[in-house]
C-alpha cells in the first residue's frame, strides 16, 4: 500500500524546516562572526608578539648592520601559523631583510609607515590577499622598524570550515528531528487519516464501511461516535429511500394521471406566468385556436391569442382573489367562454401574497349558445303566443261578466238562497279568472323581458341620466309599498354626482325592483338608497333592515326563477326574474351587481354604472299615414265597417263581439294576404291588424295597404303581443292582452266620433302643443298633459285611464312596463 504523507506531517515538516533553517543560519552567522573576531584578535596579538620579539632581539644587529643574522632570525618567525611575511626596515625606511619570495611587493617598497608605537593596518597585498600589517619601531624608530603581516584570508578559511562543520552537525540534527517528528506525527495522523477516509466514504453514502481504531483517546471516541452515527444514518436513509421511492412512484402516477387529464380535457387549458409567457397548454386549446404543431411554450401570450385573452390575463395578474370570465370569438368564428383565475403563493416569511401567473380555461360554447338562442327564441315565441289566448280568455271572461251583470242577472230575480249563492259564486269565479289571468300576464311579460335581454333584442335608449332624479322618482314610485308598512325611506346622494349615459327607464326598473324587494322582506325599520361617485363609475346601493339573506341563497338569487326561501313549502312571491333582469340591465351598462347580507341583520344590494360618453341615439320610428276622418255612425246599416285581421279564431271572435256590441260592422281576415284583398275590395273605415300571421305578416300587410292609393288613408290599429308594434307602420298600437274598453275608446278616437270617453286621458307632451287635435273630441275637457320624466309619478299618484304616447318619444319609454300597469291603457299616436 502506497503511504501517503499526511497534511499534518507536511505542515509540521515545513515548519520544522523553516525553524531549523532560521536556527542554522542564525547560529552560523553568530559563530562565524565570533570566530572571525576572535581569530582576528588572536592574529593581531600573535603579530604583535612576533614584532616585539624581533624588535627586542635585533637592536644590536641592526646597529651593526648584520642583515644575514636578521634574515635568519625572521625566517624562524615565518614558520609561525598565520604569519604571511616579516621584513625589517632601517631608520630610513629601506628594507634590510624580508621573507618575500622572490621579491618584495611594490606596494611595500614605497610604504613609509613610521609609527611611534604599534601600528596595525589592513592591506590588500597582491599575491597574498588581505593581510593585517603590524608595525613595531625599534628604539623608537632610531634603529628601524619591524613589519609582521598576518594572513587574514586564513581567518576566513577557518571561519568557513567552522560554519561547514556546524551545518553538518545541524543537518544530522535536522534529519534526526524529522525522523522523530515523522514517528510522532504518524502515530497521530494515521488514525486521523483513517477518520478522514472513513468520513469521505460516509460522504459518498458508503455507510457499510468500517474503521479500525481501538485507542481509548479522543480519536478512538470520535471513531466510535462516527460508526454509531453511520449505523443510524444507514437505518434512516434506508427508510428515506423507501419513502422517496414510494413518493416518487406516487408522484409519477399522479403526474401521469394529471397529464392524461390535461391532455384529454375537453376545455382548453392555458397557464401563463406573471411576465405573460406561456407555461402550459393542452391539445384542446391548440385545437380551439388553431395552434396545432406550434411551439408556444415560453413565448408571449399576445402573439398567439386574441386581445380578449390578453385583457383577461391583465385583469387576473393583479392578484385579487377573483375569478374573471369573458366570451371570446375563436379564429373559426366560434364562440368560447374563458374563465381566468390567478395563481397565488403566500410568502411564509412576511405572509404576503405573491402572484405567479394565471390559469385560463377556455370552453367552446357555440352549441350551448345556439341552444340558448333557440331556448330564448322559444320562450319569446311562446310568450308572444300566450298573449293572444290570454287576450281571448280575459276578454271573454269580461264579456261574460258584463253580460251576466247587464242581461242575465237582472232577469234572474229570485229569493231562493241556493240560486243567489250560485250567482254570487259565478261572479266571484269570473273575477278570479280575470285576476289570475292578469297575474299570468305579468309572468308572461317578465319571461318575455328576460328572453329579449338574453337574445339582445331590447331597444336600449341612450340618454343622459341624473341618478339623483332616478333615486327620487324610484322612491316616489314605490311610496305606496313602503309607506303602508311605515318604513322610513332615506336618500343619500353625493353632491355634483356625474351624469351617466344609459337607458333611464331600465335603470329606474332596477331601482324599483331593488326597493320592492327590500320592502317585501322588511317589516319595520328603514330603507336607504345611496349613490356615490367612485373613480370612473357610480356606486348605487339599496340597504334595508329586514330579515337578511343566507349565504346559500346569496349564491342563487341572481339566477333565473330562483327565489329566497323554499318555493315548494312556501308560496313564491313573484316570478324569480326580477334580480336576473336587474343583472342584465346593469351588465349592459358596463357595471356589476352584488349583495352583502347576514341573516337577521338586513341586506345591501350594490350595483355600479360606468361613466362614459354618450352613444348614438335611437332614431324615432315615424309612420306614413295620417288619421282618417269619418262620419259618426247613426245606425247599424251606416255604421263604420271594421276589418279584424288575426289568425287566431278565438281572438277574431272576441274582437268581433266587442265591436259588434258597439254597433260596428265587422269583417274578418285570417292572414295578411286576405286582409289586403278584403281591404281593397270593401274599403273598411278602420283595420285592426295582428303582426304574426301566416303567408304574410301584419307589417308587410300594412306596407301593402300604404302603397295602394285606395287603402292608404285607412287607419290601422296594430294589436299584437309584440312591444315593437308601433314600428309596424300603423296609426296606433295596442299590446295584448287587450282591454275592451281601451280598444273601443281608441277606435272612437281614430274614427273621430264625437263619443265622450268616460275615463281620463293623459298625453305625454306639453299642453301648448297637443300631439293630436282630435283628442279634444274623444276626451273633451279631460285631457291631462304630462312630461315623460313625471310619467311614473303621475301613475303612482293614482292615474287610471288612457295614455296617449306620440310615436316620436315612444322609443324612449318602457312600453312593456306601461302596458302591464293595471288600469292604464297604452295608445301609440303616429306623427302628423
């Protein structure tokens, strides 16, 4: 096994090397400097001794000028260790004897150092190197001078030899310490290396590995602890692996399940992140928008989808906890409904809501729309068709009641209690038939109203609307309801409330309905109607102190035919169409309606109306004919001839009986073609015309009559279940079911017969400019004029009679609602 040098040993070895290096260098420098100084001093001392010895011995010799003796003497001193040279000068500085071989260096020949005492100098002598020159005067210089040169380089040599020996000793000491250090560190690092290797195996999830450390010290304790931890980790990880395996399997199953669900959803699924990038789609969405084969993931939503989808996303990404829906047109002109909801995440740190994006579901509702349109058309058709038999039912019931009271009962004078009781029951039963027929008519009118709104066939009148005036008129209109129950009515309207543009009568219909509902469920207390400006809309509220509405009922009250409470165990109050109609009206004005309520604490209905610019006004429908003037009938033979055109035999019979009782001559037609032919042949003085007839409808028949000069002057009264009867081109329009008395009064007016009406007349307009001067004939002295804004105030104040509406303003009124008002007969008067 290859031994690996431990990090501890490497670090310790490096530290030891540095430490020994510093010590070795320091010791060498100190030793060298000490030895150098010591040997220099020793050499100087030795040189002085040699110089002194020669100087004391050579006085006599020098005086005698015995150079050979002096030479032999200095040659002896030359053998002394460290002596480089010795030479003697006379008093004049001339060299007498010397030890130089072969000759004296030039530098010494010209040296004239004559000190009085010892002189020591260092010179660089060629051939000898650096030397210490020691000069000693002989007899104070009188006998000459002795020069001894000590070899300084020899000192340096001895110093380097000493340093080398010291370094050798330090080398052996260093490696000895390294060896000892290795043994000591190895005893420590080997178990640490084992622990390190064991920890590495544990980090690699090799929990089956083992470690052989049996020492009782801290390392052994750590090794045992790590082994126990590895054992516990093995158990925990095994459990976690099993749990992860199971969770992964379940997650894969769930993901597969979700993928299958998403891919097989019939509805299109679109997931968008907060930046508008597409995160997820499904095949159904690609099919709806024609995106098959296109890679849309990660791309901006605006490049692939309609503006309606982008606007829906912009609404949702505001993170409000709301669900938005919108109808959109698909690329293939099909209709779809898109429902969007935000994807929110709650931050656990600060409990804030983060919006991650939006989920949009798109459903193809083309078929449902077609079915809904068919249903709406069916309801509309049935409602229209029900008005015709209701006219016959109510009409014949009233005829029977009149005949019994005027003809039968006066001839049935009897004292028999049983017979009197039978006559009373007959009168009561007929009265019930009439009242229930009228209630059924109201139901038909409500159903027709909601059907018209859903089918988009309502004629909306766009005009400036003052909400303060609407709230005041609505409270006055409903005055009998809340006044009779001693309920306090309060009005709270902001000053300088903006004027909105919309259908005033329809908005008032919403207010009247909400106030009526509030009165219905409030036995005592108060009702508050408020209107406040808010941004670019007006918030209107109707609050009461009544019984309140439960949470479950709040979810369904805006659905059609749904009412608060149990309609099976309790008798319903109304048709359940009031609030759905209100919802349709509010949404048409770009608003929304909702309710806040708690049981026992009252309810608050709120709706908003957008403040916007006016739209194009509806152009009033004008007629092509004028009222024809005929003479007053004097007898049956000369009585006016009236053509009754209706495809319903029962209604034909009813109208015939009504008009014959008035002394008119009657001819009947079952369709438009027959009516036009009979009119051209017999030239009746007046025609009553139904609109919906086979072969040729009433509107076309009127057009044919107006095109023929012989029949152009004949006045036509449109009698139809359609509220749009005033647009058919007739001279007046009556809405089924027909009140016989109003019909007769209208015919009298059309024929300008000087018969006086017994009921009041009211004309929408100003008294200074009466719409039709002939009204002075049929309503002498009894004509009331009323501006359109005060119409409902006058009705609530008790007006009962005939209401004449000029065609030029008829398009701004809710004719259906007026025609359903008890005791009020509506007559449309064409433009002159």
